[in-house]
């Protein structure tokens, strides 16, 4: 059967059509035929397997199939099934469409005793239902394995997890699988950084063959690139940094689909010191007829030569009809202007020199954003990550070595809304 699976879905379908009903039934319950590589248990001597992925990825199926394989092959297995509530263990992990009863072949299906919260397999293995909102219930019992579902919404996450880990003391190699949509809660942050935890995952779209096309289309159109979409669809762990100038929630509130007519368009540029170093930040912004600043595009480029990033700046300026390019000249001086004008001699370039750090320069623009005077026309994941990593008094705590995209946006908005005073402080009502 595994030989057929390696030939792909068409080969499996043809095989199902050509074989008898009994063989077809066996193939339908043969998980190795259907699972994707990202749904396979990781190799190695791990203690915890953290499956953190988007909704619809198939996380529940992964957990249920792992438990089923353990129970059918280990008569002495004693497995803890832990969900946010007892009801969720029953409805999702046991009786759900991808739960333990559904994934088991009728001849090997466990006996479910809801009143006892107990599953018993023909092999003799047993599983017991526990609720994370009652951590004390995990004191006393001993287990060899555990499946923990949606740990990101456990009401008493760390306490329940600690009690469960203390109960994993049967057998020679106790193990736990945790399946969850990522949320920046204490337990998930802790597991991501903990030794002995192997992390896998993936995007909702990876399971597109099992999801309605209309669902994927609607979710992508409505949430693609937003914080919610990156968390719930792409399976990313999006964290808030304490003291950041921008918050994820604030950025979401400022997002718009369209804007008014524009008075001016400026492209901000934060050139890299070398082609192999930081990105070249390139961000286009506009001043609307309503007096509000709008972020139009993040056209930043990575590891580009001077000629390449200058061409990217010229292209961005042309797309939006920019009347000015503002470029930081601390790295390269007049060479920056020369490279830009070589790409397009018509570019109206103004060089600016930074006397203070990137965070200090960003503070006035962050205040404008907080006051509703700067809005986002679209989604800009990389730029937004950098904005949320700028911390007052704490430097930069975002992705990459430097917030080049954020700095380019600050220069451009300062030109539009602060009279070019990128380092001036403003007062907003």
C-alpha cells in the first residue's frame, strides 16, 4: 500500500476503483497512504511533539492517528487526552469527524465509555479524558503517552501542562503530542523555547484538497497577511513586544481597503551598507486630501546590489507617481543620490541624515498612527513585524538585524506630515 501511496493521489484513486470493497475499506483507514510529510511524526528521541499550524491543516487528525497507532501497537499504553474542557475532549478528540472513533477501523475501534471518560482498544490499551480547566484532576494518574489539543486556549495552561508532565512516568519512553493553532500565550512561548520539544506545522492551504475552495478563497481574501490570517491560516506565532511603539491591534484597526485622492506621494529609502547585509527599505506613502497619511506599498528588497535596489526604488516611484524620494545618506552619502539618479535621472531625490536612532525617529510617526492620522492601505507583514519590534527605550526587538522597512516608512511619513523633520517631536490631540 505504501508503494501505491508514493505514486500519488491518482494512483490511490485508481487502486480503490480496481479493488474489492474489503480492500478499499482497509485502504481508507491506512493513514500512511493519505498523510502529508508535515503530518508525519518527527524522527529522533523527542519527548514533546508540538504541532502548531493553521486551522484546517489537519492537526486533530494528526493527534488522533498518533494515539491510534500507539494504542494498537502497545497493549500497556495508558494515554491522557487533554482538551480545554471535558466537552471538547468528547466532541473533538473522541467523537469528532477527525477524532479517535472516526479514524479507527471498525474491527479495531476502541470502546468509548462517556460516563467514565475512557477509551479501551481491543489491544488492551486505554485512554482517559481530562480537562485543562481542572488541572488537579491530572494529579495521581500515571500515563505513558498524552495528546493535548488546542493548548493555546487552555484556561489554566501552565498548571495543567505541569501536572500532565509529572504524570508521564510509565513505560520506557513517555511522550506527548500537542496540537494547536498558535497563540502568544505563556505555555506556547515556553514550549517553543524548551529543550526536548520538536516543533512542526504548516498552513491551512496545505490541506486544500480536503477543504472547500470557497472557504479558502474567502479566508484568504478577508484575512490574508493580517495578524489574524498569519496566526489562524499560516500557523505563525505572532507575539506582542512589551513597550512597542506599534501594537498588532492598532495596526489592524488602521487597515483600510481604499482611500481618498492623494495630494502627494513620497517614497522613503533606507539604503543598506552592503549588498550582502541588511535589506534596502523602500516604502511608498501618500498624503490624502483628508490630511491623513496612507502607507501604499512595501517594495523593500533583500541582499540587492546598489543597481538592483536603486531600480526597485525607481520602479516603486513610477508605480505610484511619487513626487519625491527621501533617502537616508548616513551610509554612502552622495553615492546614494548618484545610484538613484543613475537608475532614473528624473527621480527627485532628497538626502536626509540621521542624528538619532531609528526608535527615536519613529516615535513622532507612531504618535500620528495612534491618533488615527496614519492608515495602512493593505497588508504589509514584514513591515508590520518591524514596526511592532520598535520599543521605546529598548531599541529594536523585531525580526532581522535592523528595521529597515520601518525606517523607510518613517522617513517618508516625516517628509509628508512633519515637514521633513524626522526627528521632531509632535503633539497629537
